[in-house]
C-alpha cells in the first residue's frame, strides 16, 4: 500500500536506536526525507548513514537533547534550512528511571516531566506553525502502555506520560481545522535496549538468568512474545501518513494484547 507521503519531511526525535530508529526506517521506506536527532553524535550519524545506504531519501542527523530548548531550536532551524519545512513530527524520547515513590526527590520529578511531557509540548509548539503553513501535518507521540495501565516500579513514567495524553487530545481538537492530526502510540513491551535493561535488572534482583527474565516478561502477553520495534513502527508510519486522514486524538497500544482493559 502506498501511504501517500513520498517526498514529505519528518522530524523524528530520539531516533539513533530502538523505536525511534525503526520509525525513521519505516518512514524512509515510504520515501519520506528525515531529520533525526539524539544526544550521541556518533550514534545518530551512524543511523543517518544506514538510512542513506538503504533508502533513496535524504537523512539529516543532529546531536541534541529533547530537553534542551536551544538544541531543539537548532535542530528545527537546520531542518527547515535543509528541507524547507516539517510535515511529520514523531515525538519520542528516552524513558525515565525505574523506581518507586520513596526513591525519588523533586529533581527526579522535574527531569521526568521535562523528558516525557514538556519536551513533547515544546516540539509541538515549534513545529505546528510550520505545519499550519502547509495545511497538513501529523504528530505522533510515542508514550507507553502506562497511560492506560500504570506499571509498578515506573512511577515517574506513569505520572509524566499521563499529562501528554491530556495535552495531545486537546491539541488534536484545536488543530483539526488545520488538517493537522495528533495521535499517541503506547508501546507495551518492545525489544529495545530499554527492555533489555529492565530484564537485566529483574534478572539481577531475582537471581535468575537474563533469558529467564525475558521469559517471565513474555508470560502475561497473550501473543507470548515481546514485540519488535518494526511492529510498532508500522503503526507510527500509518498514523503519519495520508491514509490516516480521518484519525486524530487517538491513543493506541501496540502490546501483543498485554493491556487487560477494554480501551
Ligand atoms: N521498549 C519498550 O518496551 C517501551 C515500552 C514502553 C514505553 N517505551 C518508551 O518508548 C520510548 C523509546 O523507547 P526505546 O525502547 O526505543 O528506548 P531505547 O532503545 O533506549 O532508545 C532511546 C532513544 O532515545 C534517545 N534519547 C534518550 N534520551 C534522549 C534525550 N534526552 N534527548 C534525545 N534523545 C534521547 C537515545 O539516543 P541517545 O542516547 O543518543 O540520546 C535512543 O536513540 C521511551 O520513552 C520508552 O520509555 C518503550
């Protein structure tokens, strides 16, 4: 299926590896030109080089932290200079530390809000005027299944991501008249470095092998396996496309059935 976005420009945040990288690849496969960024210059340049090797699109790489307004401003300025605008924003970031209420103090809460809530709001603030000029836009926020079912031991994530859902639902209503669509994707368990770290922690805490910890994580997933970044990227790419033209304000999990609720 041709998703109808060949030649468009996507800004993909936090995309040197994992879910962000898989989304960048999926968009490149659709002929979308890319501006990608993450904190590590070497890693993001390596990813851009892989994209240029495998696909016939342009890939601009920048080293920037999503929580730094100055660095994000610089990325957007360079993207606009290079491509003339931005049509698609994939709002992604790293995840906050694992832990419980007693583990964290005020700076930890501030950092989590900056990483998983305020960064997304700032990116939207900068990109929406560019989308309005073209009367076309797609914003896809990568959040977590935690927004539908809070996860034990991830209190920072559970709290900061909930705010992004309220923000993006409101934004979707405000921007619909400009043909700018805003949707959220909730990863369940997707096999990236983040899930590997979680499995290593669980293995160390319980005195079991890493493989056993992964098996434990797969047990309560109805599909009985951890998902791949590509399986999540397929939905992100669709929501970023022309084909998703009647979808806005949604929050969809990609979780192999892990969520036990109705919505
Ligand atoms: N994987 C899962 O099962 C799962 C489940 C639920 C939610 N999520 C969430 O989905 C998002 C992506 O997860 P992932 O599994 O793909 O993680 P990952 O494999 O650890 O990759 C994270 C990516 O984000 C970049 N990054 C991290 N902090 C950044 C920052 N402050 N500014 C710019 N880039 C930053 C990293 O590159 P640099 O280090 O170079 O910056 C890397 O490219 C995270 O918010 C995660 O919590 C993931």
